[in-house]
């Protein structure tokens, strides 16, 4: 699905909207899956494409923080930081 959205060859706007809708309705699962396989670039692409929102990624990062899966949490928090979602902690020097 992500690869199809990225290539876009012969993908009209109606189909693109359907793909975005599928991702949007499964935001939590999409974030967890892609972060679980280490594909944060695809999550970033989906945010830029409008299929996911920064708030959805941020919420998923917060949910995974207490799961004990450090890698998954780290990927999601990296994206949260990249897109500037407020974390409540200021790391600026």
C-alpha cells in the first residue's frame, strides 16, 4: 500500500483517497507495524501524504512508551520529534 502510494504510477486521485482512508482508519496498526519493521521513512511519508497525522503518530508513541518495546517506542518518538509534536519536555540547550 505504501509502495503503491509512493510510486503513484497510474494512480488516480480517487484511488489515492481510498488508500489514504484505509491508512487513516488503521492509523494505530499502521504505525506499530511500520515502526516494528523499522520503516520510519514510510510513516514519515504517510504523514507528508496526509494519510496519517502528527497527532496520530504522537499518540501511538505515547501508547507504546509503557509496553517495554524500546525499539518500537524509539522509532515512534523519533518521528514525533521530527515532526515537532509537543512532548512536554524541552531538550533545547
